[in-house]
C-alpha cells in the first residue's frame, strides 16, 4: 500500500481549485434562479446577497491561484512577510498576515 504525501502548497492549490469550482457552480445556479425566480425559492434581496457572495468567492479563489502562479502566494501584501501555513489552511485566499489584516479592518 502506498500513500501520497502532498506538500502544503499542493494541498492549498487543490483547496483553492475546489473552492473556485464550487463558487462557480453556485453562481451558475443562482444566475438561473435570478432569471426564473419561481425556481429558487429565494426573495430578491437574499438572491442578490447569495450572488454577490458567490462572485466574491470566485474572485478570491482566482486571485489566490494567480498569486500562486506568480510566486507571490503566501506573502502578505502589506508587510511582505510570509503568511503562516496555518492561516492559509484556514483561509486559503488570505492576502494579509493576521497583524496586517487587523490593521486593515481596524
């Protein structure tokens, strides 16, 4: 029996690609519902919120995958420090380390 050992970058890429597919599928389904409201069972405000969330998910995953291909993934956009793998495992599309994220929000 053999087992495949993945490095964190491979696992994170797989996670991001899966998130991209999932959000794209959600966006496709929600777009159909927006054109035929009786199918989805959502009120207009809820549907618009779900569409916005799915779009943001697609954009976040796509941007993280782009950063991977450019070699800048896992580097804080504010201080240029490495973002810990633990943070990236929790939030694979993270653009900032925790201290810089707190400064960004606060």
